[in-house]
C-alpha cells in the first residue's frame, strides 16, 4: 500500500518484493496437488480408505511423499503470507493519523474476499475453498498488529498446543485400551471364558479393526455420488453444495480451520516483523532455519505417515505433532525459498513463479475451473474416478505447468490478473489499471499485498 496524491493506493511494479511473489506462486500451485484427489476421485472412497483410489507401489510412494512434504503445508505458507500481507497493508495504521482509513480499506478487502470465496464455493463449486476461511480468519487480525513478534508466536502457537494436548489425551487413552485388549486376549487364549467386560472390550476392538471394511452406508454414499457425477450441471452442483454445507458447516470444520488459519497468520505477522519471510536475513540464517524446521517437521510427519500406513487402531504420535509439524514444514518451505533467492541461480530457477504469485487469485480460480469443470465434471472430459494417486499427481503437474505459462503470458500484456483487478478495484473503490503501462520506479521500495494473503 502506498499513498498517491494523499490517497491510499496499491503498490505495483518495482515496489514489490520478489520472494513474496515467488512464495505465493509456489504455494498456490502446490496446493493443487492436494485439491486434485478430491476433484478427480470419489470422496466417499478417498475419506473412507484412500487405498481404494489406487494402491500400486507408485501410488503408495506418491501418496506418502505428498502427505509428508506437501499436505497442509502449502495452505500453511499461504496463511503465513496472509499475515505478512496484512502487515504491509496496515503499516500506516501503526501511526496515529492512519488507522481509520487503513482499517476501512482492510475491512473492504476482507469482505470482498469473503464474497469471492462464496462465489468459489457456490458458483465454481469448490468445496475446499480457502478464500472464505482466510477472509473470516483475517477479520480478527487488526487488533494484533502492534504486538511484538514473540507475543504473536506465543498466541499463534495456541492452536498447535491445544491439538497437542488433545492428541496426548487420545494417545494415552489408546495405549491403555491396547494394554487392556492384549490382557483380555491373553485371558481368552488361556482358555478362560471372557466376562462381560472383556467381551465388550474385544467387540469394540474388533469394530475398530473393521474400520476399513465398507458397510451399507458407504455403499449408499457411493451410489449417491455416482449419480451426481452422471448427470448434468445441477445434480453435480447440488452434490458439491451439500458437501460443503455438511462438512464445513454441519460438522463444524469451518470454525476449526478458521482458528487454524488465524493462528498461522499471527505467526506470519511475526515472521514479517523479524524480517524472515521477506528475505531480510542472511543466507546462513536461512540454512539453519531450513534444517531446524525440516528436521522436526518432516521427521514428525514421516513417523505419522508410517503409523497411518499400519492401517491399525494403534496409538499415533501424529495426533500430538500434526499441527506443530505442519507449521514447521511450512516455515521450512519459506526458509528454503528465501535461501534459494539469495543466489543468482536460484532466482533464475524460481523466476517463472513470480508471475504466478502476482496473479495468484486468478490462478487459484483457474485451477478449480480446469479441475472441477473441464477435466472431471460429467459435462467436461469426465475423467472422474478413473485414476490412482500417481496419475492424479501427473495430471496436477500438467495443470500447474499450464497455469504457470498462462500467468507469465498474461503479465506480458496486463498489469494484474483479472481477479486481482476486480478485487483491487472493489477494495479501493475505483478502477485499477488493467493493461500494462510504463510506470516510474517509486522512491520508496515496499512490498504490496495481492492475493497474497489467500
């Protein structure tokens, strides 16, 4: 955000920080790898037992790699960037004469982002929309802008702490259950007749072990889902609307992901204040941060994946470490990209993603339109429920390549992506430049928020 002729205006051109655009571009592309399975597969199969999608050795390898390195972390990077973008936008509100105008702009941007998110859910039909979540989470950010980074990290870590506490309780409970089951099985194996308590315990354990055996409800859900994918637009859309309302609203997931996003955004604000996320630290610092963040995060997630792949009701450490590990790997991604951007070679390799970051809002919509409507819809190519994890990853890579090319070609002629242009025009309440035009380099170099944030 800059001031032009006494009014607030978006920052453009050379007043941006390249590493933020690159991070945003990589994250908005990377998140599509997580979106593809829910667009290309039967979600009934996927959430009941992801092996039903396909479980060849290459499928298993791809699922494992994605779950350790990417799952949740691309969303995490975007949440951190949203916090950084919030600080850029509200920088003037740190001074006595600024808060009212800046707060007004911030609220307009956020409410319009919410509107675009609802369009993504109910028109584009994307059940996994992040814009709605980020808009609702960011409504609570403004009062925290003046806190120091340590306080921000402390508050931002509360969700990870809460999940760790709840996970620890569940872990201890499961350890106790396993011990009791083993004791009951030993008594039964010794020829003793199981008492009522043992019988109930063993029946409950058998039910847990049958977790991956399809039942009548799964069969009904599959029939319903196949009907939705065999008709036209309205049955398809109705299924998506019902899924979002049932999963996000009915099961309370919307509240949980808002809390998750808000806490990660606070950590993003702290990373900005520490000059970490925008490349303000030394290469050595980023090396140490990358090793530390990946060392904990990837290890915890690898252990968690090995526990999941046991496909048994055993105690799982991932219940305790899941959110902390997700944040750690997200920060590791931020550190690694910042480290790469310290070298000429790294900047050259990552430069194509700068355009994606500058058009991230538009690219996000483009990804969903390609996946939900061109590739997997009954009125599109109808490739739904045909491929396993490996082929879906390949399809995701193809879409990512297309989106990267489109973003770079688009910015040769246009100043913003179409969604960025609409969002900025509505937020600033005046038409923003659409076609590219030469601009003089600004005297002050500041990064500007774009879909940054989401």
